[in-house]
């Protein structure tokens, strides 16, 4: 069994980006909108900012309390869209319940949509037609599998979870890589049977211990995207790692797997948007 070391690859990507960003006269800038009071979101936003600053990017966080009106956020995004000094805009999800997520996300100019969540960029991904950005977590998953020379072409891949953030864009990326993709979700019947047919299982549900050793075939590849907390507050994923690792050929750990890849891809997306907006080559 080989552990797919996301932390190591993320550090390699970040080191490469750091060198490229150091050479720029103007630094890429990211604006982050935080409109919820979820403690986990606050930590994610802080971590993203820390990494962006560490790499020499500019980072601006716009925090709102629960009294914020949708129009205030829309006006801010319209202002950021026009601001030549801002290359990337991210609205941290989830937003406060009274805010229309689709409307807010789709106010972001596609060329500044660092998460790739606008309808334009999602449509491009669906048509395999060069989106400005690819969603960070799915992008990180594909990069990590490729780093270990794992072939996707013709593989039976089960993606568990159908969110707009992870499951759906990931399935499209895998289809574009010629995989045979099955999407499973909370209404899927006989998840075990579905998983037993898979060469690769990618679980993104947030359900602790959903994937057990008897649900995977021998030498399957298992990617764990889930993040939840155990009773002792330790971070854990969707996979029963200790038992599944003995049967899998490759497996991602939590933490140290897909989490660091997501942050590395966010900075990479910011840098790539900066290049596109300034008509520079990669
Ligand atoms: P979400 O809540 O939007 O979607 C969860 C999905 O899981 C749904 O499609 C649901 O149908 C499915 N699901 C729930 N219970 C299930 C079950 N018992 N069997 C099969 N399917 C089930 O979540 P999301 O935003 O896609 O995130 C999923 C998980 O991934 C969360 O734990 C989140 O914290 C984590 N996440 C991690 C990263 C990272 O960088 N590692 C990034 C994004 C999300």
C-alpha cells in the first residue's frame, strides 16, 4: 500500500509558485468574501490567506455579519470585478442562509472566478472547453493521482457525493480523462455493491467511517476528501483508514491528503488568472 502524500505534492507546487511569483513586478491579488459565522469557514479563510501571503500574493478578506444584505455583497463583487488590482475573487461557502448563493457566485466575472463555480466556468468544464479556473479540490485530486502515475483512462471510478464544489466537477474532470464514472450520493442504493466494482473510489461526503474495508475490492485506490471531527476533536475523513489501508493499493490520509492540495490549487488558480488577465504566458 502506498500513501498518496498530498502534503508533499502541495509543498512542491507551492515552492514552484513561490519562485514564479517572486519574479513578478506586480503580485497576484485575491479577494475573499466571508459571509457566514461558521468557525470552520473562518479557519479555512485564515489558512488560505496565510498561504497566499507566504507566497507573496496580496490577500484581502471582506467579512460580513448576519445582518448583511445581499445587495451589499453584490455591489462589492461588482466593484472587485472592475478593480484591475484584483485578479481572483472567492466567496467562501456556505453563505448565510438568507443569501442567494447562485446569484452571488454568478456575479463574479468568470475571468476572476478562482473557484471555477460560475455557470460559465462550470459549463466550460462540462463541454471540456477551457474554463478560466477548475474547482480547486477536484483539480487537486486529479493532480495527486497523476503524480503517482495512476492511469484514469478506462478505469471504473466511483465518486461519492454530488456537490457543486467537489462531486460534480470531479466527475466531469474524470470523464474528460476517459474514466467510466459512477456518481453515488445519499439516495444511492447498495453503496457497497457499487463500490466493490470500482478501481478507484473517491469519497466526498463528510460521513465518518462511511467507507469500510469490506466495501472495496483488493488493490483498489481510495481517495478521501471528507473532513469531519472525531469526539476528541481530531480531523478525520470518510474512510476507515486503519482497516482500508490493508486492502487498498493507494490511499490518501486525512489530514495530509486532499486538504493541502486544495490550498495549493487555489494559489495556482490565482496565479493563472493573474497571467491570463495580463496576457502573460505560463
Ligand atoms: P456537501 O454536504 O455539499 O455534499 C455531501 C454529499 O455527500 C452529498 O452529495 C450527499 O448526497 C453525499 N452523502 C451524504 N451522506 C451520504 C451517504 N451516507 N452515502 C452516500 N453519499 C452521501 O459536501 P461537500 O461540500 O461536497 O463536501 C464533502 C466533504 O468534503 C465534507 O466533509 C467537506 O468538509 C469535505 N471537503 C474537503 C475539502 C478538502 O480540501 N479536503 C474541500 C471541500 C470539501
